[in-house]
C-alpha cells in the first residue's frame, strides 16, 4: 500500500566490504577494536548501499537513540501562534543538531493527551526530554517522572519545594525583570501603574506579578488585570483597566504580545503613549517589539539562548550518565552529588519609545 | 543528575491487583482472553500505581508504536513563519489524536540533517510517516524508502513516473486552481496578467505555473517572476515586474503570503488594487486573506482537511497492513492490488475585493 523498498542488510554490507558480519557490526556500533583501513572500507560500503543500521536493535545494546523529545504542554494552535516557542525551538534545534541528535517534537491537543505523551517518553524512543510551559496542576511532570527519562524543564516548574529542588530547569529572572520594569515606570513619575498578568497557573506569570508587587507593595488591587499572554487577552484586560481605573498612567504587560493588544486599545480610546499612558512589555520579541506603535520598551529575556542552554544541560547530563552508568537513559537522582538547582538567566530593560 | 523516580513494575501491578504477571501482561496488551472483572481489577491497579507499560518491549511483539512521524523538509524558521504548516499540522493532530496516536514532529535545520531523520524513521520509533514540502532534488524520499516505514506524502512528490505511481500522496488541484484564477482575471478584461511563482523545485509551485501557462499560452515571458512563497519574495518579484512591465494590470500570486507582499509594493508605488492592478492569491489563508488591503480574492485549498486526509490514509494503511501481515509497520508494495494513486482535492475561487 505504501512506499517501501527492501532495506540493505548488514550481510549485504559485509559482502560488499569483504569483511565479516561481526566486523560490520563493530564498525556500525562505534568502531572499537577495528583497524582503520577496515573501518574505512566498511563505511564506504555503508554509504554505497545506503545501509541504515537497525537502531531499534542497536539501542537495546547502547541504550542511546541520539534523539531528544521536546514537549510543549500547550495546544498546537498556541505553539504556532506564539513566536516564543519558535525562538526556543530554534535554540534547541541548533544545539541538538550540532551534536547530531534528532529533535522530536511531541504535540498535544489537550490535557487528555498527556498520558499518551508519557507513554511515548517511556517507550524507549528518546534519550531525554525538554519540557515547556507547564501549568501548576499539570499531570505531565508526574507522567514524565514515571517514564524515567532525564528531563530539563523550561521555566521554574513551581512544584512543592522538594520536588522542585530535584528538577533541572532553565529560567530567566522573571521577578527581577518585572521589578526593573515597574521601577522604571515609577522613575518616570507614574503613580497609577497597572499590571496585565499572564496565565497565573504558570510560574513565569506568577513571578512577574510578584516582581510588580515587590515595588507596588501597597498598590491599588484594581490596577491588576488578568491576561493570558496573547494580544486578545491584552486587549480585554486593557479595556477592563480603562473602565475600572480611568486615571491609569502606566502599564506593565506580562509579555510583548499582551502589550501589543494593550497598545491597540489605548490608541482606540485616544490615549497617547507614552504621554498619557506609558507601556512596558516583557520578552523583547523581535520584530514585534520594534514594529508596535510606538516601538515597545520591554524587558529582554534571552529566549533562544535559554533553548540552547536547556539542550546543553540535557546532553551534558546524558554524557555524564554514560560515564557513570555505562548506559545513560536511566536518569537517576545523582546520589552523593549536589543536586543541581535551576539556572536563572538575567534580564535587561530595553528602552524604546513606549516608556 | 535529572528528575527520575523508579517506575512501577508489572510485578507491582500484579501484586496490587492480586493476579499473576501473565494476566497483567495480557490485559496491558489488549485484554484478549481475560475475564472482564479481572480486566477491571488490573486496570484499577494500573491507574493507582501510574504504571506505564514498557512499550519498547511491547512493540517488539506488537510491532506498533501508536506514533506517526511528521517530517517537514524546511528549516524550522520557515515551518513556524508559514501558517500553512500550522494548519496542516492541526488537521493531522486532530486525526491522530482521535485514534490515540502520538504526533512526532521531526524538525530539520537543513539538508545535512536528512540522514539523521532517515535514521530515526528506520529506528523503530514510529509506525509511519507523513512527509511535506519535498524539493525535487531532495535525498529525503530515498532515505525514507530505505527506512522502510509506510509513508504518505503531502503534495505530489514529482519524481520519475514509476516511483511516483507507487507513492501515496494528498494534493490539491494546483493546476486547475491556477487556471481558474487566471481565467477570472482574463474575464475582468485584463490582458497583461503576471504570475509570481513559488519555489519551482516544488511541485505545488510548478503546477500553479503550468496552470497559468495553460491559459496564457502565448503570454509575454517577462510577466513571470520567481518568488518563494514568502511575503518578502512577493515584494521583490512585484518590484521586478513593475520595473520590467509597467503596464501590468493583473497578478496571480502563487500563494497568499506572496500576494500580501505584492499588495504592499503596489500600494507603495501608488497603484490602486483592483482598479489599476487586480491581484489573486492561492490558499485562502485566514485571517490573512481577509485582512490584506484590500481583502484578497484567492483560490481556496482545504489545507486542514488535507492534513486530516493524509493521517487517515496512513492509519488506514497501517490497519490494512495489520490485517494482511499480522504485524503492520513493514509497509510493502501491496503486490497484486491496484497501487493507489494520489488523492487530489478540488479548489474553489473565493472572491473578495482585490480582483
């Protein structure tokens, strides 16, 4: 029914190279103990025949698949609509490609699919996983833990302290960056500084709200409106804020997409930015942040670099696992060594015209 | 080093359910020959312990992974920038999810990565593959054929006749749709009808050009400019066309992204659309096609439905393989049965304001 031709066998390679099956097998599995001229001869035969070693069988021995799963716990409509994921994937993809590891992106339609994702991870198809965009009540971390694959998380997971201390994650300084943004607005003389949050079941959004509150300790609670990291959410929240607090003179939006929605509503309502209302975003998502009207002052986090670093930490841990256990893949808590904490990267305030 | 807890074993499930290992094993592998109350008891224990069956071992028996790879032969920057892929993935994802199959998206940075993709496909991690956006000189189809996994292609592959006849693919009527567009422009009384192509090493672009030529058989070759399915490519080509043929009075753009770039340049140069220059796109990509200025007349192809259909054909072929060979996964040419040809879906001209 489908397009499949017979696959060249190990025997065919051995015959073409004029060596034994065992020699081909040793070369294909790393070449240990085979003389260089023989290795070359086998590799030529492999290339000529287009032989693809049976990795399923091979990985039963080496326990390595040279593949890393990326799991994004969002419906694929969001994954493709938010450039944040594309940027992190670019960083991950570059790093994995540089180490000849295959990026395996596991998409989910919704929470019901997480069991299936856990099953795939447990199924011996990847050496490790990079997991993003967890929500606080997500069953996915538990499923991943049971799957027993080494994992690095994108963003602080936000679990109970003990579990979190055992988790490896890469995050940016969401709270510190938010503080910088709100202090900058206060420094401009603004006193009615609002915050449009992200979805508060994600630590990135919760931490940015905490940073806002660090500076606005006794602020008016009516100045906080909940958004969802999308432009439409930013529009809704900005409308609510203007209705509730018409004297608002500054907005710290939880990300640039949210800020772009807020800017649209401010323009509609005839408020000048930054004269009447100053606006700051978070991310420094390009080209968006330069193309808003006016160009957006924002808190830069190194998104692509975070992706690279996640991949680097995972690959390092897999190599480490190899060296210790001769097999990798099993993960293991690293008994006797200091459990690694999260890596938190600094943010930078980027001044453009909106604040 | 990383976050991994011990995984509950088959033995633990057997102990909890008060049944033998063999019973648990039979239930986990489909429940054949186990009495209903026992099945329930085992399933409760599985749920309580969060047991995940070892699919690697299981798939050695059943030869099924309940996972399908999607391979897009474009750098991930294009995959995320072009809503076409997001839409097809949505269709695929819905269909696979409905059949509890995991969508495994394999990203590639460039052509050098295709060997690695072939390796992953051959490695026994997926039951089949859906492959998109092939370029004519692409090594990927050969690698996939060698990997021996059942495959459905998105778009006519464009190989030598014999190979193509053996391939299963889903396409839309690119040539017929292009003819409709150009005939519509001619029906408006336009005589200097230009075409901005897509990348001509892809059959979708080549077929749309062929449809344009069907109608403009003795047209001025200077009216054809090469684009690349991106807005930037549409801008470049439109500038060239205006410089070369200032009397151009209509443009058929190979896709909506290209048309959006062409519209921008026409506006810059002070040409009114459709009065001075009528413009038609291809795709009916929403919301883009409704939000261009003016809203875009275009040739609709059912992108999401094409994704669904690809997934449906592949899953059907996998079931078919099961029934015939008791194992599936091996593909096989279907000797003695009629080789399936491509499925070509009709297109529709959608009239808005640009032509």
